[in-house]
C-alpha cells in the first residue's frame, strides 16, 4: 500500500478473536479480616506490611521500600517516596516521584497501631542483634536490619494465606482487595484513585485536587473499622517504644 501496488490491505478484513483477560482475584472483607487476625494472633513479623497493603493499597515494592522518615505516626500520615525492587540480580531503592509531586496518605487507626508495634519490635530486634545490626532507616527489615527481599516477602504472604485458611491470592491481588472493599463502601471513584495511585503522580494531580483529604481520611477510616473488630488485640500489646 505504501508503494501503491495495492489499493487496500486485505488483512484489515480479518476478524481477530478478542484476547480474554485473566480474571483477577480479591478477598471479601471477611476473608481480609480473617487473614489479618491470623497474622496478628501468630505475631507474624510481616503483620504491619499486610495491614498497609490491605488498608491503603501500597504496592509490594512501596511498602518494603518505606523508611521511617516517610512515616509520621503523630500526624497519622505516610508518604510513598520510594520503592524496593530487585532488577537483574541487584536490589534497588528508587524514588517513586519528583519533589514537585510530593504527597502523603492518611493512615487508618489500624495502620498507625500496626506501625507503632513494628517500631517496638524493631527496637527489640536491634538489641538482640547487637553489633550485627546493619545501620539504616528501613521500616521493615530482616532480623539483622537489612531490607526484605521482595521474593521472600511473596513467600511469607503465601504461607500466611495457607495458615489463615483463606483463598490464595498474590500480593498485587491483596492491593486490589483494598480497591474492591472501598468500592463496596461506596467510596467515590476519584477518592479510590487518590488512595491507590493507579497512575503516575504527575498525571493525576488534578484527581488529587478534587479528592479532598477529609473524604480520603473518612474512606480509610471506614475501611480500617471494617477490617479491625473492636475486640482485636495487637500482637505484643502493651510493649513500650513509640516512634
């Protein structure tokens, strides 16, 4: 056609079958609550990671890349500034956004309590490791202070699914569960996009402007209440050490 030897492309009349998309999985609110209760009662060291994925939809790399400087427990907010990824055998801690697009998410009370517990647990781990502890500001670490391998975390997550007796899903599907539960709570789509950051920050600033922080906090409060029954006890309740 480019060389004008043919007047039309006969391949254009061929009907190509539509590729079926793989059906994604997500938990119900009861299944998500069961999962968290299982992790809490077992004092799973990844408990706070699970909470952040299910309540504010953090991606695996984002939650594992969190630094304590990104967390404001007194203000109950969390900034998603970095992500931890292994690429071609190397572990990278990369920025997720520019200074011009800085933003933070409000934490539900369940998330704040889980992070306080995590801080106390990390202080105990530091004392136990002694000189073997590696310096750093990671929120989630191994027993020696080094960052958690993303693939190892996926294995922890799968093992907890089995222990909790809930359907086995991927970590990314757990993030999708957060979106599903927010939809079930009739949260406005713009607020959900604000919470989950479905697109790049620079492309969604107009959405952020329309999703008020008050609406975002109320949506996350509802989700936290849905996943955290009043009688629940945090692992290691009563431990000292607040950030």
